[in-house]
C-alpha cells in the first residue's frame, strides 16, 4: 500500500497561507477543533503550525498576548518544514515520519498534495488486524524455514478457513517468527488447530471474539 491510497487530498484539507495573521490561524484551529495545519505559500508547502507548540512559544517569548499575536509571523513558528511524504512512499514510512505528531504533509517537490493524519494510520493498522470484523484470533510461532507460509496456506485451504487478516512479526535473523492469524468462526476450527500443531506451528493464544 502506498501513501496515495490513504492521504487526504489537498482539496479536502484545511490549510493557511504563510502571510495569514497568527490570531486568525489560532481561531481557525479552535473552530475546526484540530491540533495542526499545513502552512502554504500559494501551492508550495512551507511547514506546519501546531497549536500546542505555538502556545509554548508564547509562554517563553516574554511578550504580552497582543504583542505576541501581532509581532509573530507564521514563518517564525512553523515546524517540520522538511519532513514530508511523497505519494509513492510506502504507507509504512508514515509510521516513522509522523512519530508523535498529529499530521504529516504529502508533497511532490515542494508542491503540497495533501496530508496523512494519525487517525488514518490507526485505521489502517486496525484494518490490517481485521479489528472491524468478529472472528477467531490465533497467535502462533513458526520456525523460520522455507515454505512455512505455503504450508499454512495449504492448511487454510484444506479446512476451508476464511482468512480475515494475517500478520507476521520478527523479520530479523531470529529463527522463530510470530504469526497472528484471524479467521472467521467455523466448525473446522478444532481440526485446523490440531493440524496446525502437527505441521510445526506452536499455538500460543486463541481469542474467540464471540
């Protein structure tokens, strides 16, 4: 999956221009009930203004409220000027780049194309784990040998299990890989689990979302 599939396009984004008075920008943040906004110069991405960091800068400025609002330009307080994604970046890159920040801009060169938000990322992770559908969540381990995932696929096919999600962990030099499989509830579940153990997989935990 690529960033282009999950980003909010610029036409649907709330943005501000670099020459907008700070007081107006803070009012917009309050009205929209959001934490951060992309700042543009025309269509060119300049950075992001964050409500919390703006108030923090005011606290350390030593100025009174009105002086701070009238004398501070957006260019003085915008951040993440060079932290962006491109539409062709893999979606996982947003996990690292967004860190603990609410949004990250998507650009082509310096042209603003849209944003990815923290809720976008959370929703995609929930989808990857199949959290929106009830089923049976099975956590198990597998020895890191060639063909193990193919064997798992054969078992799923043999017992007619309907897969909701499949996630693997530990892509390192470890010899054991953890796998989280979520399947729809079925009458074949017990037979499938027994055969899973016989085929070299070790079941650690089963959670039935009834």
